[in-house]
C-alpha cells in the first residue's frame, strides 16, 4: 500500500512539474522562450523597453499559414513592440493611393520584417518612411512592410506578384539575400520547402473529423507527464542540432546561385512590365562585416561560429558568387546595392545575432536606402 501511495505521490509531483516547466498558454510559453533566449542579456536590444519585451513579442506573435506563400503574421495583432494590419503584415493599414503619393514596398525576411526592432516605427520600413518624408516634404512617401520571418526570394516573388494590387508600389526594395545564402550553404534547394507537409497538417487539424485516437492524443497532450516527455524530446533534438555543418557544393552550388539570382530577376521583370522600379539590397551579416565589434557583439559572433561549423567560409563564397551573378543580371534591369560594409565605421553596438540588428542598425540601413531612392522623377 505504501509503495502504491509513493507511486501516486511521485506521479502527482511529476504532473505538477510538467505543468510548471511546459505551460500550454501562449503567453507563458513566450515568456519562457524569451527568458531562455541568449539575446535577452543584450544591453542595447529593445531600447527603453528592453530585450526581454522585444523577444517575448516575437515568440508571442501568432502566425497563419497561407498556401503557396508560407507563414505570415496573424491579422490585427497588437503587442507592445509588434502590430500587424488586416493582411498580417507588420504595418498599419494599407489605404488606397493618395494623390501625389509615392509608394515604396519593402520585402525580405526577418531583417526586413524588423526582428530586433522595438516598434513598427523602428523597423527599416518605418525609419525609411520618416527619412524620405523629412527629406522632401513636397512629396508624400508611403513605405509599406511586406516582409516576414524566414522568407527567401521565392516568398518575395509571391508577395510582389500576388499582393501587387494591394500594395500598388512605385518602387520595390528587396532587403534580402541572407536566407537564400544560408539555404545555399546548407546544401538545400530553395524550392525544397515543407509546403506540402504543412498544408497536409493544416487539413488534418482543421478539416478532418476528430477521431477517437486524435482526441485521446489531444487529451494526453494537456497532462503534465506528457509535457515532460515532449520537453525532454525537444531538449534532445535541440542538442543534436546544436552544431550544424556547412560546405560549398562545387557541382550543385553554382546552379543554385543562378536559380536564386534569376528569381530576383523575375521580380524585376514583373515590375518592369508594370513600369515600376526594383532595388535589390543585399543585407549585412556579422560574418562578412568588418565592423569594429563591441564586446557583446564579439561574444555573439564567437557563439555562432562555434555552433555553425564552416558557415563563415561557405557563406562568404556563396555571397561572392551571388553578388557577381546579380551584377551581370542587374545591368539595365534593376538597381543592386550591397550593404555588407554598411557598419564598417560604426563603433556602437548594432548586431544582435548573425544578421539581425537593433534600432540603430535599422536607422543606418534606412539612411543608406533613402540616399539610393531618387523619387518619383525616376519612375
């Protein structure tokens, strides 16, 4: 009897422990992930709000899956540092074009989306709109944010073509490149994305009737004991993936570089047929930057180099190859801007990880883009 009682007590304690360590509410899990994030201690992330608030909102952000595009923010989100519009983009409402308005659309991945920004206004799109309007008060500039986390040039092409009428841009700026380069460095074809698996999962979750077995799994998933199993399994998986290896593929790599560059060219050609302009700005990253790193930035770079074996050499080579191919394709078709050296003279801290930046970094990028944008006369 005592053994049975002891077992019941142990199970009860494990149940309580599982509920504490692995909460099911979105808010509690976001707080847990933000606290465990290695960037939470950065003194310059988040401005007055602090790094924890910025990171918590990133983990707290609800997403939705759109077929043929991928993940996008849920519509009409209101968090301390992130707001989305009715389409799910990190922006205010995109209204019909006002008379005399010049519209710029920013596309790209998490850098362009604003991972690390303390508000929508402090993203590159937000800072660029203010700079352009301040520079030329006679023209009303509207800069929209059409980027999202983990997007590559493939996602950008879908956004530009499928959301063209909604954004109605005079100029599209791809603040991009890093996600494509990392994809190349991992030896994965850009088109080899888990679209089919995610769509099948969405059908199973929302369209198929709830069977007995699935109902039992959902019930078990609320138990603290099962949460401990999931937590342990996730920890083991994370440790197995902690060290990633990258290498340059001499046979397949060049072919994928060409495909990537031609995808950007397809965006330019689509816009040219509509008499709109295209600017491709290759985003900076900490590996190739010659910025004088602060102590915190140096620790970040060392941390990622230890985790990502071979990434520095591989990424550098692919970046060189992609830039060379883009320079050939850009002639007379679109404007190419390489931001690799944008922070080379900046002594203040900018990078918050491998390629994301704080508010100051977004401001510096926006300043360079503003100088590269000549305005309506060049349309």
